[in-house]
């Protein structure tokens, strides 16, 4: 290798490291904003004059926009190029955070949270797609996906802690403004990484009808689920919203089967790894999101923890996720995606069963929180690498955004569905009781259902995914744990957009895709 060639390789490695840093920052920020406002809600209510029902929309506005637009965000990344969608998403998120931090009325804050959700729907699929495009299948991608999973878990856990600390120290506005420096860092990193100004998929058109139907259907589905926190499942408003969502999603499927440029190519789910990844993600999120919610309530309403103490108590969960991701990175090639997902699911289920068995009025941190948290979190951490690997197996480079949008949609819908169902379960067991023992009994019942969901997910992984090393897992096991972003770069390939990634891609024969390209 000549000196000039060595210089080019070094520059490409630095660019790829910066790209990974940007993807991790985006994933961390999107996860952070799912939970950072929760602790600040009482202060928001007293300062801006929210009604109890209106206060819920500070959370719901973000969840609705995020969940409803994920598939569209992923497809736009394929059609317009990752650089454009990333930059627009970051600007939207940053401006919305700034406006929300200076909001003077409830409607202004809710609108800012909704725009944050729009930005997040663009950013989350792009972060995953950039990793899939930048790193070849094998150890390099496994390490990158391990870091990606850690960033998401850390964002969720840090959000609870940061929300309490920022609110105590600087008021509720700080939980909105904290995003601004993260956005600035990600924008600077994206410029430093030299992301290609690609034009996306040449000649492809956006499936407008499919986009409208998918967005409306998914938004109404999430709305119907979050409404169950205030309306009964059998109420006309809930049933009407969910019924309309089902009809719109059926119409979406019908449109996708007939159009030549689908928002979601039906043949994508014919691949068993992609189908299994999305089913597993749906079930994992149903249990994981709900368990976070109930552990927080148990610590504050039964054990008497304050917001900051509850946030600090989530830190062992983050450490366990990091450990699980390291284990998965080192073993995914040897075990295969199916076995590793099943093992992670079973460990997570055991941890949730531990929460269920120890959620008592006289519980303690060591007995009721720390032990179950470590077991559950290691299992959850072990799932991220094989989940990302399976979700992109045999997926063409110009459809990575589509696959990423689908996986993130499964995660968001699963979280909303699980929380809605399990709040109902806990409420029925608790009944009219308000004593710590009554509340603990309701939370325990919810944890048992969470554990059952993870067992079903583990069984699905064993049935649908290969039990030995798969092509998407790489031929050799990763020998280096994902300690820093710099550890990933030596195995990485330079990022030059979909057109460069296509060189080494063997696209499977798929009749649906063949018809799509002919159209």
C-alpha cells in the first residue's frame, strides 16, 4: 500500500467512526425523549396550567407522531437519501426542542412535542440504516449493532434519571433544552463524517397513497392504545379509533399489493429472518416498555422513592444491557441469531418473573430491584445484535430504510400495545385498593404477563430463525468487545451511499421485488 493509499484508508476509517458516533447520538437522543419528560410533568402542569387530560398529551403527542411516521421516515431515507433525511430530522428535532423549552402555553408545548416526534420518526430509521449500510455483515456490523443497542438502552434509562435531576436543578424547561447541544453535536458529526449527498433511489417515486394510509392507520392505532389510559377498552371512542385504524391498515395492505413503488414491499416480510425480527421486536417492546413503567411506579408508590432516587436505581439496568450487548457481540456468529435471541428472551423473562415474585409492599432495593434488573437487562442486551442482524438479512441496500422503519414501527406499536394492555391488567387486580400491598399485587400481575410475552418471543425466534450461524451473523465471531466507537472502524467499509454498498450485495430472487422494479 502506498502512502497515499494509506492516507485514504485512514480518512475513510475516521469518516466511518464519525458516522457511527452520529448514529449512536441520534439513537440515544430519540430514546432519551421517550422518558425524560415524565418526571417533569407535575412542574409543567403547575407552570403552564395544564388540565389532567391535557398533560397526557405532552407524552402522547411525541408517541403519536413518532409511531405514526416511522415507516414513511424509513422509506424517505431510501428515496431521498440518508443525508437529507438525517439533516432535516435533526433540524426539526432541535428547533422543536428549543421552542418547547421556551413554551408559554400548553398548546405550544404539545405542538413542540409533536414536531419532536416527526423529527424522531425521520432520525430513528436513518440511524439504523446508516449502520447497516456502513458496516459489512459480520463482526464489524455486530459490534456496531451492539453499540446501537447500548445507546438506545442508555437513553431510556438516563432519561428517567436526567429528567429528575434537571427538573430539580433547573426546572422543567431544561428537559426540553437538553436536546439542543445533542442536536448540534450530531449535526457537526454528520458534516465531519462526510456523509454522501446521494440522491437516493434513482427513478423511484413515493407511494403517496400507501404513505397516507400507513401514517393515518398507525397513528390511529397508537392513539387508540394510549386512549385506554383514560377510556375503557369497550368505550365507543376507543373501539371507534381502533376500528378505523384496522380498516386503514387493511386498505394499506391492499394498496401495497398493487402498486409498483410500495412504501413497504410485501415481499420483505416473506423472508423469515425479517418476519421473525419484527415479531420478536413487537413482543420484546410490549414487555420491556411496560416493565419500565411498572418498576418506576413500584419504586415511587410502594417503596417510597423520590424521582431522582428512582432514576438512579435504573442505572444497573443500563449496565446489564451493556454487558448483554458485549456477550452477544462475541457469540452471535457461534450461536446464530435464533439461539441467541431465544436465550436473551428467556433471560429477560426470568428477570421479569423475578420482579413479579418480589414486588411486595415490604420489598427492598437489593431483593426486589437490583437482582431482577440485572438478569432482565442482560437478556434484553443480548437481543439487540441478533435482532438487528435478522432485520437486515437479505435486505437490499436501497431498502434498508424500509426495513429499519418497519422494525422501529414494530417497536413503537409493541410498546404502546403492551403498556395499554398491562395497565388494564394491573388495574383489574388492584381494584379500588390504594394500599401499597394492593398496588404491589397489581404490578406483580403485570410483570407475570410481561414475562409470558418474552417466553412467546423466545419460542418464535427458535421456530423462525436458524439455530446455527447465519450468513447475516458473519462467518467469524467478533474477538473485540464494543467498548468504544473506535473499536469498530478497522473492520468497516467506507460509506458511499447505496450505490457503493450494492457492489458486494447478492440480491435474492423475489417475485414481488421483480414486479416492483419492472413497474
